[in-house]
C-alpha cells in the first residue's frame, strides 16, 4: 500500500496542483516511478495507492500500471480514494489513519503481510530482502532504516536498536537525536498485527511515526529494523529535489539508471519527439528530456520534457521542470524552474541558495 495523498506543501508551488509523487525528477522520471519499479522488481503484484490530494494527473500517469508490468488480472493497481459514508466524507488525518481506512483492501486479498510505502522517495530496494529479514527475526513489524548525516537526524524518526536489530526505542523528529539511524517511513506488518494496532480509530492511531510505532513498542510487539545502505533521499523540499537531481548528474552510475539489469527503473513513455539541439547550443554534464529544444547554453542541469531554452540563454546548476520556457539572453543558476513557467527575455537570477522560480514570484525574486 503506497501513501500518495499528502499535499507536499514544503515543495511550495511545485505541488500547487500536483500530487508530490507525480513531480518530475531527472528530466525523464516521476518520483512514483521508483516505488512502482521496486514493487515490480520484487514480484509484488497487488498494490493499493492511497490518494487524496490532487490525484488526477498521478492516476492518469499510472493508469493500469502497464508501464511497470503491474496490469495483472488477480491483483494489479488499485486506487483507494476518499469516499463518503453515511453523512461524512472519510478524509485522511495521518499516515496510519489513511491505511486504516483501507484495511479491508488487504483483508479482501487475504494478505498475510502489508508493506506500507511512500510514493515520493528516490531509492532502489528489493523488498524481498526486507521480507526475508522480517521472517528471520520473527517480527511483528519491520521498519526500513538508513543512516543519515547527524546534522539532519532531527528531521526523521530515530531508532535505537540492539545487536539483533530489535528496536528498543523510537523518537519522532527529536530535537537532540541520540543517533542517526533513521526510519525511511517504510514498514512491513503482519496483517493481523496491523489490524490490531489500528482497530482503535481514536487519536492514538493517526500517524505511524507519532503513534503506531510507539504503541507497538509499548505493547511489546517484536519490532525489527532492516538497515538499508543504498542511496535514499526523501524528496520533501525544493532543496531535496534539487540535490537529488544534482546527485544524478554528478554520478554517472547513479542508481544504475543507465543499465537494464539489477532492479531497473521503469517509467511511462510520453511518445514525444526526441530533443533538438540548435546552432547556438552548448550542452555539458546535463540531461535533456524528449520534446525539448535547446538553443542556448546548458551546464550541469536537468531539462525536463517539452522545455525550451532560447538563443544565448545560459542555464547552470539548475533544474527545469516540464514545459518551462527560457527566453533569450536569460542567465540562471541554482534554481528550480517550475513546470510551464515562462522566464522572460533578459531575466538574470543567480542566487547563492536554491530558489524555486514560478510565475508567482518572478518579480519578487530579482528584488
């Protein structure tokens, strides 16, 4: 079950009318591609996507799941949307509350285990290894965790574990973390345990990090930590989205995206023409997606689908989301240009810190 319903407000105007998992990454991909590809590569064929905020484009993009080989008859992709019941609309009040609303889905398919995932993280994982760890440790709940820089640990749920990987303590976004083993927000439950933990629909069961994990520890459930040592980034802010794009540009072997073996990442083809490089163009260390036209200079940047960079424009260390139009003689550095944003001729903006450019802030950005 994939949580894709959050508003993603920390991504500012990027998610104004777009679900966060549908946000573009690396010119070609969307964030949801990584989770769906992991699922396909792990031989999981029954998936529930728990939606809420601006679901249409994401649902249209995923469709039947055929691009990820998830269009199967007995299982496949199921969109689990808010609905009315009697006199109320069942809006989701937290991560655990959202899953709790659709426990009937797991029970309908008689699932012994429920894997709870996020749709806006960049990583590659074979979930079968997580499942094997879960079985080998006789766990009720297994939390995927990874080491994060100590100065960032306060942004995550931090785990304390023993030599057998059993979780001894958990602290959600502590001001002064005791360690740096952070929850990835990825959980594998025995279905009966999950049902038991969520059977109370009170305030106690609204969020996994704030409520359910502490509750499971209090009830002496066997909670295990599966430590993941690969690349992982939670794309929750403009800066995180920017850094992930730069990570891809700086590493030619980034997540093995250029090879078709070892957990390939699938994406939906948009059937666009190839990108075009014009007479004035200079391109270095960059990725240019289909349907784009470049007649300026692009250096160490990601150019999304159907973008245009006009003559004598200079784009450095930046990310253009799909449909962005960069006028003549524009100079940009350290920016993320929101989708369908038109940057006027002669616009110059090279801030020290990462900045999102959108139609709503162009004038304010240069002042």
